[in-house]
C-alpha cells in the first residue's frame, strides 16, 4: 500500500497569538509561574485543567504514558493518586524517573516537568481517600487496575460485593494498594504559543535549591 502523499486529516492549523512569556515575567520560583498558569486555566473554565500526562519508563525500557489528575502541589512537588499495583505503580517502583505534561490548548500553553517520583505518606492517602465520593472509593477496591479482566460484569460484580461489605453508614477504608505520589521537579519548561511558530519556551533547571532559567528555541 502506498503511503498517502499528505496526512489524511483536515487542515487543523491555528495561529497562536493570545499570549507571550518573557524572562521579565518569569519569577525565580517556577512553581509560582505554574500556579499562575493553572489559576488562569481555572479562570478560563477549561475542562479538567489539572489533567496531566504522566510518562514513566516501562519494565522493558519503553516509555508508557497515561492521564492522571494533579491533586496537590507543594515543596515535595506535583501530587497524584493511583493504584500502587497498576502498571504505572510497578514501573515507578522499578524506576522513579518520570515526566508530566499539562496541555491547556485554548490558552496555547504547555508545561513539561521532569523529576523523581516519591510515595506520599499513607496517612495523606487515607485523608484524601476519605474525602472521595463513595462510589470512587468502591471503585478503588473493586478495580485491579491495569490487570486483564474477563469482562465488564466481573468488575461490576466486584463493585457490588464491596458495596455489600460496607453498610452505607460505615466508612470505606483506603485500600493498602492505593495511595499518593509526588513528582519532585528537576526541570520545568513553560511553553507559550506565538505567531509564526516562534513560540516562547522557558526552561527552569534545579541545581540543589537554586533554579536557573534558559530560553529554548521553539
Ligand atoms: C481525565 C483523566 C483523569 C484520570 N485520572 C487518574 C488518576 O488521577 N489516577 C489514576 O490512577 N488514573 C487516572 N486516570 C486513568 C489513567 O489514565 C489510566 O488509565 C490508569 O491509571 C491506568 O494506567 P496504567 O495502566 O498505565 O497504570 C485518568 C484518566 C483520565 C482520562
């Protein structure tokens, strides 16, 4: 079969013209800039502005990626919650190096973060788990995340069994295989789309406790 002579998608090109990112606007702490950008995404009512693509290194050395939700940000880095026995959990246990990417498409912005991932204390997982809607708590017990399962009914029966185990008035405990992670950034790159594909890219790199800023070619 001959390859098509042009991509078989309509022309989706747009011009990026709504913002800019100047060194003069870049605070010395990249987390401050990240907070400004996520607040901007919230103000513009972007759907799930805390969704981020988490890339890990597979057990076979191949990268894998998936979306997770940012649930906290502090000196320990970017927090998310998941199943420790999932594919990502197994990969992080073997190799804690990871990256995350935020795309706020209508704001013409991307943020890329690289660093090491650490588990959050189980106490924090329990506190957060207890704040989740009950059906999400049930799901965390019912799902053997990332494992092959026979069919949809198998999953729904497991969820029904978890619900039957706990009286409605009884709190559902946090599963031992479920918890939080924090990605401690070594590098954070802010990308702002600009006219003529001459985008702004500022990369912060951490050396010990100091951040340095470099401008990258788009
Ligand atoms: C918008 C969105 C948000 C998600 N948030 C999470 C999350 O916070 N934690 C999680 O474990 N999975 C989340 N998922 C599901 C993951 O993308 C993924 O399917 C799951 O974690 C299993 O990934 P793994 O097999 O690579 O471990 C989310 C998916 C989407 C599309």
